C-alpha cells in the first residue's frame, strides 16, 4: 500500500525514501503507463529537475512506464515546462516530470500529463486505487527508452516568436534550481545582457530556497539590482514553471500585477476574451482586465485546475498569484516561467524603445496595501479540516461577497481576505488586501478572530495590535 499523503490535488508529492520511495514511483509509473495505453497512445516524455533524488526516481519511473509497454523519451534534467513543450513538439501528448517544485530538498514528486491534459483530482486518486488494487502483469514486450536533448529546439521555438524591441540588462536568480541550466542562455539568445545569481544547479539549494513567492528569497536579487546596471530582476522557482519579478529599485511585482501587463497585451489581439486568475489575486486585476476590454474570471488555485479551466473556456491567458502564468495566446496554454519571462521582456522592451522608464512603468501598475502569501503551519491533513470548519462557522459583518470555490475569500467594499488549504504543503494560506492600512488591519483582525475560533492554537503569521 502506498502512502495516501503523496496523492495531492494536482500532483504527487512526498518525502523521498519515506512517503515517496523508488518502489512507489515504479508502481506509479506502471499505472501511468497503463493509463497511457488505455488512451491508445504509446509514448511518454520523462524529465527531472535538479534535485539529488531525481536520477534514482526518474529511473524508477521509466522502469514502471516501460514495464507497462510504453516507450519513453528521456529528456534528462530540464525545467518542468520543457516536458510540457516536448509533449507538443514530439507529439506524444503524454509526459511526466520528476520534480519537488519549491518544496524543501528532501521532497520530490511527479507532475503528469496524459492525452494532452494534466492529471488532477480524481484522476490522481484513480492511480492510487489502481496500484492498491493490484497492477496487472508487466507487458510481454517492454517499452523502449531513448534519450533526446530538446534545449535547442525549445529555445528556437521561443526566439523565433519573441523579439525584443531593444536590448535589456537582466539579473537572473535561479536559486540553484534546474532553470539555471537554461534561463540565462535563453535570455542571451533573446538579446539580453544577463547577470547570473545561483544558476549552478545544486539540489541541496545552498544559497536560498528556490521559491519567488516568498519575499526573503528575493533579497539577493534586490541587492544585485542595486549594485549593478541591471534594469530588471527575474527569479525562477526550482523547476521553472513560475516567475518572480523585481524592479530596479527593489520593488516586488507580484504575479497578479504582472498579469495586468500580460492581459493588456493579450487583449489587444483577443478583444472581449476571458482572462482567468486564482482566488489569491488582487481585486485590482479584475478592474484592469475590464479596462483592457476583457472578461475577468476568478478560479481555484492549482496549476492543473487552472489549465483545465483555461481549456474549458478557451481563454487566451490565465495566471496565479504564486507565479504560474498560462499563455494560450501565441503559446500552448501551460505554465512556463521561462516563456513568461520572455513575454514580459518583450513588453518591457517595447515600452523602453518608446522612451519609457521600465522601472516607473512597473511601479505605476495599480496597487493596494496587501500581504504576500502568509502561512499557518498545520499537521498533515489538518488544513482542509480547518477550512471546512471555517466555511461552516465563520461570521463576518458588512461584507459584499463570500466566495467558497477554493477556501474562503471574503470581500468588503474596501478589501478582501482569503484563507485556503494548500494542496502541496500542510499549511493554511492567507492573503489580505485593502484600500488602506487601517482597512487591512481590520480585515486581518476579522480573519484572526474566526481562525482562532476553529483552531485556537494557530500561530498567526501577522501581529495584531490593539
């Protein structure tokens, strides 16, 4: 029996040699292989990030896939979006990335795509049940394994479409994740002058954690921008499907504000189209989308959930506060931090060529007092129980709306608060925004009162003065 804790809402994730073992990954690979064959497909891309456990787990995954009779194209150590891209370019429609994303070094996991769709929810639980009920005997003819280096073709696809109007000087922090092997080279091919920070791939992450959603992980990038002639700072997460952005003067441009630029650009070619964003995003994004002639659509957090909604609606763009951005306009609709960086630089270079100050442009994007993602640590499985209780028992006054599609997002005329259970780590995620600091403080106090009512021992990630 496999550890049930590894089967998350939109991927598989666990602690290596504890909840996630090579034996478990081999079984999962065979189950995935059976699912691929049931779709009348026969090939699967396999890639891995730079984690120390990557080679062993990747080998186990390949053993499972080939045991089922699936042929594997092993593209080696890559960024996650390069696996997604390879499923299109090599026409396999199936791919698995061995990655722990932004989790600590002892974690690893699998992101899966079958028949062109990311596995999530019940599909992932079905894999678990298939294994626990007993896998069929291996195929009489095992699948074959081939290796392929897709870097040049992936770069060519991006650089043939994206052209900078004028060169830019860029500082890049890869946090020793796998994007370090690719992002600087791609940006140089686009014509950028690149200053590298922690671009040597090292699965122990010796400098800082590769998660641009946490402000402390951007301090090195801020220092680099203040001490060099770089005009813009880019940070990637551990497997390259998320992007962080820092201005010359050290301001973090969170992804929901980045989305205002992307939406304006995309809607110039797709008037009236829906633009999707997750429940953690600013209220100001919906206003910016409407102003640009689009239709705002708020949805659940989670890269697989957003991809599914994007496919359902035909939206040309979607994005999450965590840094996952999905371009269907001119791209394939999957989250790709490297491609997103290229699209951002294309937009900024256009403004720069027109004489605009890109630092000023980014800093004048609509903004309100807000918090980054805040976390309340919980026991494994506890966060979802707490959020369910919160939905049942919470009491808020003078609200304008309450959204429960993913946790609890409560709107007031002057701000919003959000509490939701993370699907990747055992924490409750909080986010707050308001028109001014007084309103922000009031909303935080309201949430603190209701959270402590259902979890009295909660360690709040913010202070509440009288």
